[in-house]
């Protein structure tokens, strides 16, 4: 599963983070699947991997915020566009 995610995804920073979080989620889900009765290890790994990848894709903690003259926070994307928080 991890190899398929690694080869299918393009190599940008947010995708690497999503894959990394998916692997961590899969490991945690496998542990939960081993402990919780009625849930298999594989099912726990799939659910944890999907949840971890979704959190990694939606998390924007890698942004750098700047402040303008008035103290308002904004960040700049890779295309040079400015966004307010």
C-alpha cells in the first residue's frame, strides 16, 4: 500500500506530507485493529491511512506568514499571490 501511494503521487511538498501522514495513520490504524475486537488489522490500517492522508492534504501548517505595515497577517503562494488569514 505504501509503495503504491509513493509511486502514484507527484513529488511536491504537500503530497509528500500527505503520504507521510497516511503512513503514520496506517500504522496507528493497524495497532487499533489489533487491539479493538471485531476490527481486523488490515481494516484499521486502511481507515487510518485514508484519514492520515486526508489530514496531511488539508493541513496548511507549512505556510510562512508575513505582516504588512498595519500588522495584518498574510501569506504568499508559489505564484506570488497574497492571501489574508
